[in-house]
């Protein structure tokens, strides 16, 4: 097994001073590291009952699309406002200073479908919680959530207590 943490570059002071950015491009260019992440997700979710996989913009798309292919599932994109061409559902969420939103096509989820939500990283949890609300508002059910990285010290996982959440790599301190 590969230590995926060693394949992730931390860029200091990006996008602003004091932030250490987890750059996954160094993991993605490593074919064994990328395969390890997808295989680990697939192994974790193999016994789950679900219909589709949803990826959260933008880095979540990378893992969700590869996982959907590997597991023979459809793919749903959760995007920032104004990026999807057809009619959408929108869900706002709070940021430290202000608000943002995510959107999903109205025809992406059929009532009763079970969806696994994939994102690369959970920090404060607002984006993924909003993605889950989109799925539920469309009549779907969140069957599980998967993250490659969880920044435990930001406690974003606390916003997702009602869901079955899997984090591959837990970072305990900033």
C-alpha cells in the first residue's frame, strides 16, 4: 500500500497567508498513487447499495469520475452557480464571511435513487452538506460520502453526522 500523504504537496500561504493548501496534482501525476485512491474508494463502497456517484466541483470530479467508471455507475456533477447549462436546483451554504452556493441539474437524480458523494477534501463541510441537500431535495438519498483528505482540526465532519462518511486520510493538526 502506498502512503498517499507523501504524494500530496502542501503549498504554504495559498490562496492567502496562513493557509496551507493541499495540492493533489502531485498525487494525480503518480499513476500508482492515483490508482491507490480510486481502488481504496471502490473497496470501501463496494458493498453499499447505490445508483450513482456525485462529484463536487472541482477536484471532486477527478475522483468521482474515475470511481464511477470503475464501479460502473452514473456520474452527477455538483457545480458552482452558472456552470450547468440546463435547469438546476441550487443550495446556498454559509462561509466564514458571506455565502456561496452549489447547483445540480434537476434531472440528475430520480426520486428514490441512492447517491454516493465524493470530494477530495473536507475542511469546514459547508460545500458537501449543501451537495447532500441538493440530492435530498431532488428526492434522492445520500448512501455515503467519501473524502480523500479530512482536515479534522476544522471539524467539518460535525456537519455531516447523519451520513455514513469515509475519510481516507485524516489530518489531525494544522
